[in-house]
């Protein structure tokens, strides 16, 4: 399985090129966390968090503990919440310890650019960067 910052860049192909803080190991069950920011073409700022976890269970417990609405789809666990004029969305692979969190202006929710922030399909995770 992909590991560390290079592994996160493989799992989440949109990560390279974003404005990111240095990777950290912060939080219960977190192996590595990278916090980033991107700007959509309409000027909307999107805050992103990319995580590698010790386990899928640790990731699920983290998001379940935030009181977000859960919506599992296909091979992913998902959460969404509307916080004032902002929306928070999180996704965790069902069988791999990686997650991505987005925070953006709710008015931009239908932006096709947000769709480009999706994680790599689960069947493409293995055999790639490991360090």
C-alpha cells in the first residue's frame, strides 16, 4: 500500500501542485496528515486535508465522532455537513486507510472542479509509491 507523503500524493492525484503545509503525524490513529488549500476558477477557496491512518476503523471513528451526516457509497465511507455557508465533505476508502476532507463555500457545491478532487479508484491503489 502507498505510504507517507509520497503515498498520499499517489492516492490523491490532485494533491501535487496545491498549497500545502508540511506533512505531520498529529491525532489519534493518524500516520500522516497533509493540510492544503486550492482555489477554484471562480475564486472560491477550498481547504483540504489528506490523511493516512493506522486503520480504516481509526478513520471511521474520527469522522463518526464529528457529528457529520454519514453516506456510504460503493467502496467508500462518506460524511457531509453544512456549516453555515460552508460544506464539509469527507471520504474514507472502505478497505484502505486513507481519507480526504474538503471544506468549501456551499454555493460552489456543484462546481465540476470539485469533482476533480476525488480520490483514485480503489482498484488502482496497490503497487505504487511506498515512501
